[in-house]
C-alpha cells in the first residue's frame, strides 16, 4: 500500500517514468501475495504513465463493474487525462464529470483541486478560445487547494493560470501571483511542479523587462 501511494504521488507530479518503476515493484508484490484489490489500481496508473488509453479504459470498466468507489475521483481522472492526450476531449470531460459527481455523492473531495485544474487544461486543449472557462476552472482549483492547505496542488493550479495569463499578455499579474505561492516553498525544488513554476517565473521575468 505504501508503494501504491508513492505511485499516486508521482502521478500528481507528472513523473511517468517513476510511476512505471514503482509500479514494477508493486506488481511483483501483488503477484507474490495475490493482492487482487491493489493490482488493478497499480496497473491503471502504469497504463496512464505509458499512455496506454485502451488498457486504462479496460481497467476502469472492471473497477466500475465491481462498483468500486474509494479513490475513484482520482483514479478515473487518470483515464480522463489519457483520453485527452489522445485528443478524445469530450470523453475526457465526461469522465471528469463522473469524478465530480462521485465527489459530491461520496464526500471524497481530496482530488477536487486536481480535477478542476485538469478540466481547465482539457477545455483549453479542445478549444483555445475557451480561456474564460479554463480560467474559472483554474481559479476554482486554487481556491479548493488553498482551503485544503494543499500547497503543491495550489502551485500546480496557479502555474496553469499564470501560463494562461502570460499567453494573454498579463505578464505582471502572472509574475506576482506565481511568485507569492512559489516563495512559500522551502524544499522540493527538484520536483516537476516547482521546476515548471520556476521556469515560468524566469520567462515572465524576461518578458516583463522594459
């Protein structure tokens, strides 16, 4: 279970190679001890990391047939992300809506900030003119993460919003907002979210020069 949660941490940080590496260890334990509940969840995360949307769909369908509820607000979002990566935006958004419905029905809200951010990203990928709707999603993600005291999720959502603002020419507000959340961190600077935020800050700094 510890390794399974390590995999989940890496999925939230976008570290696909690490998901695969840890997933191999999880798979070995599952086979050794016949962990029939843990194995499909690990395989689902591994399918996401490999970009194998077909396998991800199959595993999700099996879990749904068993009426599995725990964690599905998070696990289903991985399939949504995989669908979006293949250009299946409507399917991805439908899966996200199912995640939101589950969160409302079960009270499992820990993935909400991630869901809103992903929704905003998919809306933009589907239609570059959907900046207003995407911004609303990113702002909702930031608000939820802040309320839940989840700074990494707040950073991810803020980075997405500031990247959108940068594209719209709102350089100074983007730099100020991202700097505020980035400066709260005292460790983890080698993790992908912090590396991406730092890179965006440097770009905003250069573009904001007179």
